């Protein structure tokens, strides 16, 4: 399949979910880079220059909230759309990331790879 030219950074510490999401997004034609923790995520953002970041909240080294704050605090990454993938359905967590300007929030227990792909397509302008 031809690629869309759109780059996604998938930040997820669960190897199984990371691989499933990565495979699904690649099938849609996206280029996918991955990171397994918050520190790796911040390094990858600089190297990969993604068009979209899929971000877990509960990760080793730096939490997703800390990564999101760092992204929003830097001029070069402030406007990159971020979709949160989290095990938390707590209103407090959702409200906190919403204040930081996320493009969407998926609870992993309810995650459909089809819905995730459709949301990514919408955010990236129907790229696939």
C-alpha cells in the first residue's frame, strides 16, 4: 500500500497494544514510529517530526501528562495534534488533558482499531 506521507508517533508501553495499533495504522498508509516511555517519546518527537501523536498517559519514566505539558510548552511541538490512549476513564484525567488541548481521548478498554483509524484520518484531513 502506498503511504500517505503522514507520520504518526505512537507512544505506548504495552507491547501488544503498540504492535496492534502500529499494524492497523500502517495498513491505512501511515508511517508509524513508536516509543515505549515518556523520555523516548520526547526524543522521538524531535527526530521524527510527527504529524500526530498517539499518547498513553500511564507510562514509565515520564507520564503522558508530563510529555503533553512538555510538548505544549515548546514552540516547535505546541501545535502537533495529540490523541490520548489511556486506561483511565476518570473525569479528572480527561479534564486535565483537555485543558492541554488534545484532539481526542480513547479509553483503551473501549478501543476499536477501526474507530482509532477513522479518528486519525479525520485529524489528518482524510489522509488515507
